[in-house]
């Protein structure tokens, strides 16, 4: 009928009327192409690390292979970071944490950047010369999702923790947690050791995220590789609206180990915040 013709016509970018029949397989491909043309171009696409690199730069990625690592593959943020390095026409060199020193000594060229899994921050920071920039996958993804400044400002809430305070630990994925999981085991242990307090940790995963954040003294989120920027911005806004400090795994671990300023040095605007 005429109403349906008008609706179809409005969907097409050039105003062309396209008749489609699934039964007769008529114009199915043409309809898909027309729909694809309506998707806006992503002109301001954020980059994970490529904007920090120049062609032919070397980047060393430190990837622990432990009981928590997935069998037979790299986790998504590691995969995406490697791809972004290649897009920048730079070279990605992937090592385990016990091979970092040997790699740096035998590389023959000073790397532009060392990117590490946050859980081995302390060891990697000690073995990476001070004239080589150092950060983590989690910190890169905080910047990629648009919440690095928020995370840096929020981590100082650790200094005000008391026994029994509730900390929300949020993960964007729903992976099967191993016995030495970073979010549910290592991070809580390190926080207790650093603060000398015994807070209560509440864990969420996937799309689960409380509307009422008032019970929590702070929120510590994963790097959110499985969440889009809109979802992360929503969670950050929820925390801001309720005056709950918001930070992430990598920032928290760097802060606890006293290397936060060094690990945000690749990002001058954030680095300057720590000089104030």
C-alpha cells in the first residue's frame, strides 16, 4: 500500500523507491547496500595506540601466560592493540614477562613504548629503563573509551577507605574466572595490602551494572574491551551523578605500585594533572 511505499522510500539515502520481495528474492542485495549507505562515516575514530606511534617504531607488548590466560589465544585488548600498532606501520614485539629484560637488551633499537598487562606492572616497571615510555593495556583502553582522566582522578579514593566500605568491581565480559583472577582475587588482595583496610568487594560482569551506586565508596572497572564507548560513558555518568569515584584496574595497580605518573607519561594532558 502507499504507506509502506512511503516508509521504504524514506529509508533509502537517494529517495529511490525500492520494491523488495523475500519470496521472489527481489532486490535483497540492493536493500542491504542501501541500508549500509545510511551508516554515518566515523570521521573521528579513536585509536588505541596508533596516534602515539610513527612508522617503523618498535612496541614491546608484555603478555603473561598464566593460569588466568585463555588457552590457545590472546585476549581481545591484546589482539586489538597489536592490530592498531600494525595500522600505524610500526612493529609489535610480544613477550612474556620473564623475557622482557633479554628482549630489551637484544632488540638493537630502543622501543618507543612498552605496553604491559597490568598485573605484572611492578616487575615490568622495574625492568624497563626510565627513558622508555611505559603503560598498560588497561590504561590504553581507558583512554580509548574516553575515561582516562576520570580514572586518574578517581583512584585517590583508595586513600579514604575504611573497614567495611563497599567497592564495586565491574567487568565488561562474562568469562569463566580462574583461581587467580585479576579482578576477583589479585586486585582485592593488593588493595587490602596497600590500604591496610578490609573493604567489602562486590563484583558485577557483562551488562550487569547497578542503578543505585550510593552503597559504594568507589568503583573499579576493567578496561572494558567488550563494552562500547557509549556504555562506558553511561556508567561513568551514573557514577558522577551520584558522586562515586570511578577508576579502572590498570590505574589502580599503577597507583598502588607508586608508578602512576610514569604510566600516564605517554598522555601529556593527563600527565600534567599529576603535577598539580
